[in-house]
C-alpha cells in the first residue's frame, strides 16, 4: 500500500540538525548513564586514587633526586623504589577496572539508545517514512548510535578521568612552584582560546559530514535494492556517476571536519613544548643564580607533573573531533526520538468486533501541499464487496490507507460501524481490517512464521490450512524444508507469485471481518489466479471486502463498483448499471475488452 506516486519530493521535511543546543544534547546522553550512577562513583574514586598515586610518586622521584642520590643512600633508595613499584602496579590495576567499568556502562547506554530509536521507529506514522530517506534513517540507527557509543567509551572516559587528573596535577604544581605554574597557566589559556575558535568551525562541519553520510547510505541502499532494474536498463554507468558525486560530497565534508579538528593537536603540542622549554630555562636560571628554592629535583618533579597535566588535555583535544562527531550524531538520533509518534486519542475505543459496515463521508486528503482526495463518499454494508477501479494514481490505495488510519484526514470521516476510525485503538482497528498488498513483503523468517503474522496464536495446523486455501501448500511442500524454509531478504528465494500466495494465506489466517485486496492477484499467473479467485470468494464470505482491481473481469460480481479518477468518485453502481450509463466505467471496460 505505497503512496509513492503522490510523493511530492524528499524536501517536504528538511532536516533541522544543529549543535546550537549542545548542552541539552550532552544532558540527554548523560541521562542514559543514570542507571550506572554507583559504578560511575566507583570510577570517580578509582581515578582519584590513581591520580594521587601519580602525584605522590612523582614527588617522591624529585625527593630521591635531591636527597638520596646525592647522599648515596642506596638501601633506602631501593626500599622506596620497591614501595613505589607496588603503588604503581595497584594504580595500573585500578586503571584497568575503571576502563572496564566505563566500557560496560557505555555499551549498555548505547543499547538503551538503540532500543529507544528502534522502538520510536515502530511508533512513527507512515508519513514519516514517506518523507525521509530509508538510508538516512538506517544511518541514524547504526552509524550515529555507534558514534555515540565511541564517544562514551573514549571521549567521556578522557573527560571524566582527565578533569580529575588536571585538577590534581594543577594543585600539585601550584604547591610545588607558583612561578612555574604561572607559565603553564598562560600557555593553557592560549590553547583554550585557539580550541574554542576551531571548535565553532568543526561543529558545523561534523553535522554536514553526518548528513552527507546519510545521503550516501540512502544511495547505497537504493542501488542494492534496485540492482535488477539497474542491470536491465543498462544504468550502471549513470548509477556510478551519481554515486561518485555523492561520495565526493561526503569525502569533502569529512575532510573539512577532520582537517579543522586535526589542527588542535599539533598546535597544542607546540604550545606545550614551548612551555617545557620556558620552564626548564626559568628553573635553570633560578638554580644558577640561587634566586629561589627551586632545585633540580623540583624541576624534575614539575616537568613530570606538567606531562601528566598536559597529557589528559592533549587527549581531550585530540578526541575533540570524536566528541563533536558524537554530538552531531546524538542530535540526529534525538531528532528521530523526538518525532511525534502515531498515538491513539485519549479514551480511544477498544473495539474487538465489528459487523463490517464502512462509510467514507466527504473525505478530503492532502499529501503535503498536494490535494489527493476530494469529497470522497463510499459506503459498504456488512458482507458487501466494493470494487475500486480507475487509472493508476487515481487515489484508490490512498482511500484504503485511510480506512486503516495510516494517514490523517484533511476533512470528513471514515466510519466503521458508525465509529470514526480515528477514535478506535489502532491495534484493534488493524486486527479488524486485513490488507493484501499488491507488493507483498516477507520477513527473513520461516514460511510458517510469515503466514502466522496474520494471527500470532495460530497453530501449525491453522497455518497449513490457510496455505491450502490460498493454493500455496503445493509449492511450499516442494521446498526442501517445507514450512520451515527460511526466506531470504524480502523472500527473493521464491517467485513474486509465490510471495503473493503467502500474503493471501496470511490474510486467510487473520480472519478479519473487513478485507482489503489491493491488486492481490496482479502477480499470479492465469491458472493460479483461477484457483485463488475461488479461494478468495470463500474468504470474502460474510466479510465486508474492498477490492482494488485493474482487471475488470475479476470484479463483475461486486455489489458495488466505484470509479475513482483524480481523487474523486466519478460514479458508483453494479457492473450492469455502470455499463448502461455508458460513462467512465464503460470506457474502461470496453478499452480492456475491445
């Protein structure tokens, strides 16, 4: 039940991804870590321990240089070195556990995000998927969630541990030498200013990169799905040309994002090296002129502190591109999660049974800015067969989509037993109305499970009975694994006609009081169609049935035939009545049998 022939274009809902509200994005990501608050507190204390161990160890190293080596106290030196070795080993073990905890927490948080976006995709209305590229949606569910996961495992770890390390080392340096610490502070301010300037540029660049990646995935998905059409129409060169343009656009966006972000590391390293040089020179001058209490051990300790101070900063800046990429990805993920889902109205009617009386009253429907249906009025009483005929794109399938409340009306009402379908719970409504589509979709499950989708509590015996009634049992039993045969993606390992037979079997087993057959026999050969028509006649007994048909010979016995043209009902009546009117139906009929 596709509506692609009315689709106005890809730009109906342009993407609105930005990083203007990155603080809110970070806050939402942190909310996914709330479940691990206790583990994160443990990581916090482990980080404090490893930082303190590093501070104490480095200070002891300076003391050793100033006192024990010059005094030749070798025994004491070995004892201190042994104790330090034990402390470093314990610190390394703590580092391992804090990394292991963070990785586990990040994986669980990513799984929760992936669950939320997938669950949201199940709730979104069909209109969303009509106006968003499938490849881009897939990219958000896979690539973007993976980027968030990488950020939580890498960037957030560096931020979490780095801040503690920077603060600890900063305090230690200040206590050791305020003068040398002032030099470090000045270089850090320069680095911060440069980083802020570059970050503003790279934020936009990474958003562009992820959007370009979504477009690239869309084209890849379309080329794989339409591979047969591409080959049949010798369209390989044109497809490759289009792909190269999209690929080039993504490559340029990725290069721009990575090029700007990669400037941060080298500039920061250069600034740090200058700071090392200035500190060494200032310390050496102080020692030679005896102008302060700075010693060789002090400089030695301070340089190690500085390395441990700038190391986490360098790591954070080097991972800035990962952080910004993850924020851009998070914006795209949360954009889907924040979409308005398909939702029942308050106090929706739980309708489990229906007589099957259906009425379309003055129905208008617009798809975007394009008006599709105009004042449609159709009624069907219990057990009647209503046929909808007309040229391709007239709106026949759209009318049936409104019956199942897949799209919102612009005007009018669709009634089921005098109840507006929008007031009925969707889960109930879609059990009361079964649709056999023109292009049936099969999941990568067994044949048995695909048929059972019509009624999940059906037994194996029910499944086989439904298949027999749909004339599918014969070909199923000829397969190697019979009803346990696993279908490939969209059942490409069986023919189009066989897929349609399975779809009809699915409708048999659903046993819904209202039936919609959207060109259900279009893909079935003439011999099979005769058998299926008999089975469908049996299926439609005591059910209200809507039949969308192009082959008018199949709907001669319908209780009412409605001709749809340009979204309007131009005439209704029985086969004989419409032929006598010599109107639109008569012209269609005569054109097929002339």
